[in-house]
C-alpha cells in the first residue's frame, strides 16, 4: 500500500476509534432507551470503516471476524438506514400542510403553479421559487417523471420550509 494511502487509512481508523469512544462515553451517561438507533454499534463500526475506504476483508481483520460477516452487517445496516429514511419521509408527509394530487401526464412546469395555489388556499407563503420546486422534483424524485411529464398519478407534499416530496398515488 502506498505511504499516502497508509497514512489516510490510519487517520481514518483513528477517527473511527475516537467516535466509538465518544459513543461508549455517551452510553455510560444516558439511558439505553435514549440511544436507540436503527444501527447496532457493530454496524456503525463497519460502515465507518467502509466509508474510510477499507475493504470488507480489512474491516473483518480489524474486528476479528469473517468477510462474510462484514458483508451481512453492512447489508443489514444499509437496509436499516433505508428503513429509517423511509420512516422520516413518511413523517414529513404526514406533517406537510400542503398536499395535492397530480394526474399522470401533468407537465412538470405546471406543478409549481399548482403548489403555490394550494399554499395560497392555506395562507402559507413558501420560501421557494418555481425553479426550486422543479429542481427538487427532478432531483429528489426522478422516478415518477418521464422527460417533462408525470408517468403516474402522484401525491405531492410540501412542508412549510419548502421541501417537496412526491409519492406514487395508489389507484
């Protein structure tokens, strides 16, 4: 391994050890319930090592386990993160004061007007522009769109902070 890579790897591992010490210190001073997470301590360590560029085998060697076990830990950690993200997204949709339905075939450039009209009806001034809405729709939720139009019926939710969320409408 080149000297520069070795140095970066050592810094990264030092950072991992520091963070794990911080977690250990917090767990001694707080209730177990307040530390509940979708990730186990071991999953966190594996993800941290992988984010630092270690291979699964290198992470396994450092943790004294097999590459196969690291693979399973990493896969489950990523599944838990996806579940947590979905939960947060659902929570944001529940809290969003603006919601509207958009039919398949709706032009993406018509959606900002629909969103601002729904906001006006509720007396909410959104801190975003039409361009912000279009960018969020195409960057965060590209799946429901084909070129400039919605491929499917969709529910669109907007928070008071201007975050736009799109969900496939169930028939």
